[in-house]
C-alpha cells in the first residue's frame, strides 16, 4: 500500500530535512492515535506545556487524515529526556537531538533526548514524519524501529517576509511559521517597514502607524507582535525584525518633522532612489536621530530580538546630493563622505 511504501527505509523523502545520521527499520505497526502518552522529567511548567502542545499539534495533523476504528490496542509511548533548557530562541541555540523508536509487545516506545526544548521539538517533528494514515486498513501506522541522531548543518535557515509593501494578516504569518516548522527552519526575518508603509503600533510614537498604515485595520498591534513572537518561539523560530533605514523610509515619518526625510516620493524616481517610492532619512537633521533611537528602543522592548536588522541597503547618493542642507553637512564632515555616510547611522 502507498502509505507503507512512503515509510519504506529505502526512501529518504519521508524525512525532511534529512537527519545527520539515521538508521530505519523495515516494518510498520498500526497504533491507536488515542493511546499516545508523553513522559517528561521534572522540568519547568512552561517547557512541559510547550512540549505537550508540540505533540498535540502533530497528533491533530495526523488525525485529520483519517478516522480509525479504534480496534488497535498498540500505544505510542513518548519519553522525552535531557536538560531540555528553554532559553529565548537565538542563532546559538542547541537544536540537536537523538530519537529512538522500538516496539515492545503492544507498545511502540519512543525515546527522545535533547539539550533544549528546540531540539526536542525537532525530534517530535521527525517522529511524526515516520507516521502515516493507511486508508486500506483504516489505521495509523508508524515505523517501529529507528535510530536518529540529528543537528542542523546550517545555523541560519530562514524565510524573509515583506509585509511593508503588502500587508500580510497575522493568521497568514502564522500559517507561514507553521510551514517553516515542518522543515525545521529557524529564522523569520520580518521586513516590517519601508517607504510604502509603517504598520507597526508603537506606544512611544502612536501617530507613525496612523500615518504609515494602508488602512486602520492593516496595523500590527503590540498584542499581535507579542503573539507572533511567542507563536514562532513555540516552533523553534527566531523573529528578526527589520527597521529599514536610512533608505526605504517615508510612510509614518509624516508624524514627526518633515525635514527628517528627504526625496519622499520624488520624480523622476530613478534620480533619487533605486525603486519607487523614494525616501531617505536626513543625516543632517539632528532631531531625526532622537526619533530613530526611540523607534529602535521600542523595537527592542517589543520583539526582544537576539538580532535586530537595521536595513542599510540601496542608499542613493543622488537623493542626499539633491539636498542643500545635506550637501553642506557633508562638506563639514568630508571624512564621513569618504567612508560612505551611510555608516554614520550605525556608529552615532
């Protein structure tokens, strides 16, 4: 039958991404999805709850494929051990794990060992890749022998999402995070601001979203951001927010002094930016740095990121050279011009 072929040890497509080291058995066993138990040593309540939820999610997805008749008395007993630390997700987190599956009479024993929650979560993902719904026997089956030792080859395995040029609803972002977790991807790079929109609600500068969002209902509230960061962490994913600057700005900055942004929506755009609409921060406007600092502080308090992306791309010097204020400022600081003034934003 097709499901049994899918779990055949001769095919590598069942495991994705392919573990670093693995040995797979040759037989499958029907098991009762209602007889799945999880045993975890004494750990923090938060860690235990997240591991339980990770198993529940997998059971739910597997259960959506079919309905068994309940005749199988074979249970699936999952034991999770190791230190199981759960620091905030970062690029340095330990994502390694070991997974062993063996059958003992009417019990399929699963032993998972990991140093962190994130490794254990990946192991649960791998475990349920070795399960399938068999429509021919109306039963759920699992490969009943396997030994896997796994850790990522690449530290950064990510997806970049631009919600500034096109607003992406929170529910859709969560669907993407779910999809990332299935492949054990660990970085969500969120390009949340650009010249087109600034849709992030900020307590310190509330008018930014009022001016910067496409519509009042196209705003990411603080509750939305906290929810997304937590949702991502439960799936072993880091959120890297990007506040693009000094180029790619415009929307939202109408809330402060208009001199803080130059070349906003200027035409012909080719003379002032690499893509329309144009807009760059004004390095000669001292008050602009206070606003930028306020935004950065709010980003750090809201996202609590291990990495903050500060943009820095596609600065167009034609824009700055079109401003007498900036040209004069550059003349007074020729050494900065020689080192490319864009770096001024990252050292001041």
